[in-house]
């Protein structure tokens, strides 16, 4: 699987590492991607997305469908996640690892 954000389309970019003597060597800037399960309340289902952490932060403010619409992404990538039953109480961003008290 390639290292590409499913909403924004961000991918690995290239540039130079510049040493103290200004010798330039090529390097890669990799995208910080995470796999995140997102709940779609209007469709009552969960979706697994591979997002950059910047898009995850923006997703919490705007919501999935409005964010995809603003970036011009295709809504067909919102395929249902396998083997997950929706909760009785839909929450857009449930805690992934609750801390034990």
C-alpha cells in the first residue's frame, strides 16, 4: 500500500539535506499516516481511513463528508469496515485506547 492520505492526497515529497558546508544530498519527507476508524452517523456505519495526522485534526473540526467535499475527494473510498457492528450510541470520535483508572 502506498503512503498516501486518502482525503488530501498528501504523499512523500523530496528535497535536500543541507550540511554545514552546504553540501546538498537528496532526501525524502514522508507523510505521517495513521489508520483511523471514523463513524458516519447519517449512514450508521464505521469506515476505516488512512489519514495524515493533519487531516485527522481537521476531520475532528469539520466532519468526514464536508472535509472530503472541500478537498474534492471521491466519496467511493468510504467503504465499510469489515466485521464491525455499529454501537447503540454513535460517537464520531470514540476513544481508541481508554486509560485504566
